[in-house]
């Protein structure tokens, strides 16, 4: 009987460890870089569908990379509540997208003389 209790306790402890480590891993992998994410990855955010994800990509392609997560609220359909719902999962890291200048012209466009 004592052996059964010890075995049950060990299984429960191992289950808790496995569950906890899976939760930590899911938290890390659940981050979405809005400068590089595909529509499918963006749609993985809470209450963001493929239509809104397409708007995010369209905004990113026309204006340039996001410099701060809060800039996501400039996209039609994303307000403060929706942003706050996803705040902990949104990251902004460098990528190959053109960087914006203060006048809305990307660095690559500014050097070539065209407007974006």
C-alpha cells in the first residue's frame, strides 16, 4: 500500500513538472514578431482573423516595419482592447522590411528618390 502511494505521488509530481514545462515552452513560442510574421502566424493572436492579419501585412508593406508593438493600433480593426489582449505575445524585432523615416518614406525609398 505504501509503495502504491509513493508511486502515485511520483507520477503526480512528474505530471506537474511536465505540465509546467509545457506551459513555459508554449509561452515562449507563442510570441509573434509582427515585422516578420505570416498571415497565418498573425491569425494565431487572440481575436485576429486572416482578414485583419492581411491588413497588418498590408500596413507593414506600405508603411515599413513596426518600431513598437503599440503601432499595431494604427492598423484598421485593431483598437486598444484588442491590442491589450495580445500585448504579451507581440514582439517587434528587426527584419528586412524597410525602416520608416519621420516623413513616412522608408530608408530604401529615400535613398532611391522614390516615395512609398
